[in-house]
């Protein structure tokens, strides 16, 4: 990921807020794993934003399902 792009996202998030939620799922251990929104997370950290809006999805049943869901979210 290009650091200049993350800086641009960070400035945008500070100016306009988070426009779209990140997507994640909760695993069996209670950890939240991002499926989509890694750039938003890095931008929020860079901007000092303490909270990221995240939409929780059902946990994938396989690595293949995780890949397909991630791919679909990135395409959309």
C-alpha cells in the first residue's frame, strides 16, 4: 500500500468522516478479522482516529469462502 495514498485517505477521513464501513468477521476466539477496509484502518491510525466503523459478517466456513468474500467486497 502506497504511504501517500494512506495519507490522502487520512486527510479525507478527517475532513469528511468515514464514508463506508470496513467489513469483518468475529472468529471462534472472539477476535475481529478485517475482510475489507485495511486502507481505511491504516488511514484512521495515521489520522489519530480512535474508532473505525465496521460491519460484522458471518465467519467464513473456509479459506476459499474468505477469499471469495474479500474479492467480492473489493470489486464492489
